[in-house]
């Protein structure tokens, strides 16, 4: 069931809570553990081994940082999707809809060119929070995009049924 909410004031950023805490928490633990392990390694291990251990910990932390930085940002010009490896920027007229299907890991955003991109900044595992975030983004798409304009995408004449 979709909530009807007023569009939030811009700019706005939606981020997952739990996955950020887990990613950044584990990154901290991994780096701290690598440093401690490098300090307490017995003498047969060289300084290069110790540096490599800390380097590996930092590499793992960097991957966890990429997982924790995911977000969806909206401003007057459009939306920015920051996913693990890529940042996508779209203007409001390009954005058609946002959906979050029960059981999906994150929301999906549909675009005028027919493409769909996962918005990892809105995590399906956060249930009620994710539903509220999707409702807010839908309200912004309706207010700023062409989806709510007569004759525009999603307006009269558009059928969601397959041809």
C-alpha cells in the first residue's frame, strides 16, 4: 500500500541506516584488527608482511566504504543516485517512477529512455522507512517531473499495460 505524503523540501538525501552502520562498523573493526595483528606478528614476519596486513585491512575497509556510501539525493535540478561503483545524475523530466517491490533489496527508478536503475540508497530491508522514502520520492517525481503533467510521461494516454 502506497502512502500519500507531501513532497519534502529540497535538497533532500535518503540513505540506508542499518547497512551504513554495519559497513562502517566492520570497516573500523577490520582496520583496527589489521593494525593490531601487524603489531603483534611474531619476528619471522618482516616489516613488508606487516605493511601488507594493514594494506589488506585498508582495502577491505575501502570496499565496505563503497557499500556504505549509497544514497539518493534530490535537488531542484533532478536526482543523483550514488550506488556502489557508479554515480548517476538525472534531471526531473527524465524520471518516470520509483518502485519498491516487497522482497527486493532496493528501490528501482524508471526513466523516460526505458531504462531502470536500482537506487541502493533506499534499502528494502528497512521496511517502513523505505516505504516512506519511496513515497517522498514519488511525491517529488510527481511535483517536479513530467509524470504528473497532462500529456507527459505517466499522464493520460499512457498505459502501464503491455502492448
